[in-house]
C-alpha cells in the first residue's frame, strides 16, 4: 500500500494550494505543467514550489488533512508553510 502525503504548494502570486498525493515530485511537476494533463487549479499561477508536506499517511488520513488544509484561513496556511 503506497504512502500518501497532504501538501501545500506556494504559487507565483503567493497563494497556497492544498492537495494529497502518493508522489510529491510528480505532483509538483504536474502543477508546473511538466506532466501531461497538468493541474487545473494552479495552471494560471505557475510556477509553484512545495511549501509543506505531511509525514506519510494512509489515503483516508491524507484526504481528510487535505480537506482541513483547504478550509484553513490564509494566515493559518502561511504559518504552517513557514514553520
């Protein structure tokens, strides 16, 4: 069973986007348009860099954490990404 990660990427405009994946490097490359299909929500805000990633989780836990991250206030996301 693969390990899952919840993550935050920082976009060119300074905004933070949350997601969940099993392959962080490939997912960041997708956000930057280097993988066919790309990433719909960050397409206009490239380039992006990985700002924060969780330790390995189960699939359900990673998606729950992603859900929580997406609902955080912008200031809380910035604090998480900073430290």
